């Protein structure tokens, strides 16, 4: 609303493209975010979008700077967990843990607090503190039977931490719980569960393509064989037709040569007489 109408429309179009592409084409989303940032760097929504686009491309230093700018403009703490995760991306898990214990965390809504817990557990794992990561994830939200938007990711992270700690049976149980709550397939919990159960998936489409390719190859070989035999038969016939006149000519030439030799012999005997 702070921009002139024409400029506002141009900026909004670029922000829409950032939202559309950020999951499937992070680089494309980043390009649109840079255009929006060039047009309206003093708009908090633009700085936030630029931060998420940079974050999706693992440009953590740039993302952190944009998130900090957006937070200064709005005073909102909802970006606190992703800012802490940027610290992890920059190789500073201790800083992420420090942020996890900051007063700002208490100002987050339930989803933000769960996200902060996930980041803190990730920081513990970065520091090879697997048991501490497991304890960090143990919470009322994890124990709850109700399914919330964050439930699948929380259960998945807990299962993955258990597996990393060598607690395979417990990990399998929690991967199964993650599958139950993951209605939109936001995690690969089903694949991880199948892997633990020793189940290997084969893509039927790939098998069909391989069989079709084999059939085509066999068909081509058969055609080549038929064509090869036919070609040899044609060539043999052509050679026979071509050789027969030459053979007849050679025979005639031999006969003429014999006649000439007989004639020459008779003449020679006549001269002697």
C-alpha cells in the first residue's frame, strides 16, 4: 500500500512468482525475488520473500540479512525459527541454540514453537549430541494424538534422531506414526519405513520401458537378418547374371585361340614342306 499503483502491481507480480516457484524452481524464485527487491527494498514483505528465496537456495548469510531487515521493519518474531536455522546453515549451531532459549520464543505461536524445537534438535545433532536432540523433541506436541500441520514433521524428526542413535525399533514405530499423520506426503516417512522393513520398491514404468526396448531391439535384429538374407540372395543372383556372359566370352575366346593355334601350326608345316 505504500507504493504507487503501477509499481505495486509490478512488485506483487514478482512476489507471486516467488511463491509459485520456490518449491519446484528455487533458482527461478530467487531471480524474481531480486527483481522485487530492486523495485521495493523498503517493503517488509519484499524483504521476507527475498529471505525465503535465498534460504531455499542455501544462501544462508543473505537470507539471514533479509529476515533481520524484515523483522526490524515489522517487529514480528515469527521469523525467529528460520533465522536460527540460517545460523545452523552457516555452521553456527551454538548460536541457534542460544536463539532457542531467547525470550522471543515465548512470543511465538504453537506452530512457531514447534518449529523452534525442530531447529534446536537439528543444532544438537550438528554438534553430535544425539541423546540431547531426542530429548529436545520429546514434548506434549509429540505425545499428542491429534494431528496438526506440524505433527508429521515432528514425528519424522524424532524417528530420524532415534535411528541415528541406533534405536531402530523405536525409530520404526515413530516413522509409522509419521506416515499416519502425513496426509499430503510432506515427508518421505513411508520410504524410510519400507527401508527399515527391507522392502525394495521397483518402478513398474521403468520395467515396461526396458521390456519395450528389448522387444524393439529383437525386432530390429530380426529385420536385419531377413534383410541380410534377402540382400545376399539378390547379390548372388546379380553376380551369377554378371558372370555368365563373361564365362561364355572366355570360352569363345579359348575356342578362337585354339582355332588360331591350329591354323598357325598348319601354315608352319606347309612352309617346311
